[in-house]
């Protein structure tokens, strides 16, 4: 590891230690905001260290580093120069997106979330951090914490749907007391998670939140206003600093209790969908073709159809880019599939053009 890569990893491990310290501090002054901001920072620095460690340039032309969302995309889908980066499940990725959305609210506005939700974000973020340390550096969070440190929290997590219902009830109580601004702040965090679940774009405006508050006063319940957050659950194996969480959509399916043996076999699963499809499906067909040496754009257009990349949600999605337009977009993983097929002789550009070109 180079000195610059070590700086990113050192920043990550410094921040995760502060997360544990801040979460367990004996007073609440700035605790929730600081915990979320540093949790996001620790994960972002770790992902940037991993990406840089695999030879991917994380500096843009303007000197700034790439966005956290770009790093999440690379670790979910791989990079065309480092396909081995693809270790995150889609569900883990969206957990990171949700932590990032809460960090944005904490950094750029005012946030008010319950102790249970803060606990959930901290525990799940710590789990992903620990798993990535183990995957790429053969280390664990425990290597950076003194033996005297207590686990993140001895408090058991409630069912996730109950946590959100309690926050929703608090919003109703604040409205009944005439505290509309406080209710709006509380609701904004729920809204951010809902948009993570439901492919929403950007934070809610004051007008959108005021409309939701009006509907709450008219009697709309949590499931009507927020079907995403009201239909996820989790169970936790809380033995030690690492937490294994199973989240599922609530469609009559019971919460799955995970044993220590099962946890080693299962991926960290979250019943979420991604925040912004363009983060995952980052390549237009022309951009995809620019990464395939010696093959023209029209023939790459035919190859993605010949190999059934087009139409396969693992590699392709038709994404809405405006109210009236959509665009075919592809993941970085599609580059690797095309290159491998060409190298192995599984596809011939001329034959692909004959069978799947514009004229076919």
C-alpha cells in the first residue's frame, strides 16, 4: 500500500473509532449529527482507499476526489480496470446510500432521528466497515479498538417497522402541539430513507414535506405515506462488535433469525433499492463503446444484444433522465463481460452486427 492510500485508510480507521466514542458519549450535545457525519466519512475514506489500492484513479481533473456514490458503484459493480472490486451486494450498497443521505441532512440542515434509528445506522455501518476491512486488508474493527472498549451498544434493536412507526407517532404528536417546524425536521429523516428505498431523486423540498404533514393531519398513516420504510424489518446477531442483519420486505414473511454459522454463509441483506440508478448504470452506450478497443460503436450496440447484456438488469437499465426522455444505461460490469467474450472468441463483432445490428 502506498503512502497516499495509507492516508485514506488511516483517516477511515480514525473516524470509525470516533464513531464508537461519539455514539457512547455520556451526553447528547451534537451526538446524532456527529455520529452520522463521521460514520459516513469513515466508510467513504475506506472505500476510496480500496479503490485507489486497486489502481483506479480517484482524482478528477479539477483535483477533487470522486464522489462517495462513485466508490459505492465500483464496489458493487466493479470497475472496468478492476472488476475484482465488486464485493458489495446491491443491498449493502443501498445501506451505504441511506447512511449518506442521512449524513447530507445532518451536514446541510437539521436532523432529528430516534435513538433506535441512530443505533441501526451505526451498527449496520460498522458491520460493512468491518467486512470490507476483512475482505481487502485482512483486519477487523477490533484491531483498532482497545480491549477496554464496550460494544457499540448493549441496547437491543426493536423491529424496524416499529422504530419507524414510533418516529411517525412523534411527528403526529408534534403537529398536535402546534410544533410544525419540529415535526418537519423529524419527518425529513424518514423522507430521506423512503427516497433511498423508492429511487427518489434528491432531498425533499419544504413544500413536499408540508404536503406530507397536511396529509398526516388529515389522517393518512405511515403505510400510506411511506410504503417503503413501513415494510422492512431486520433481525440482529449482536454478539460482539460485528452485527449481521437480515432485512426483508414485510409481506407476511417472518423476520429471519440468523445463527452465527448462517451469518458466515449469508451476505448482509437489506430490502432496499438503490437511490439513483445513474450511480449504478453510469455508462451510456457510446461511453461503453469507448472502453472496447478496436470495436466501433455500432458493433458494440449489436454485441450487447447478442450477449443479452441489453435487457439484463445486472448490466442494463432504461433510465428516465427527464420528464419526457429515457436512456439506455449500462454498468461497468458490462465492459468486463464484453472484453471477456471478445478475448475468448465467444462473440465476433462482424457476426453480431449481421444478426443483431440496426438492420436486423
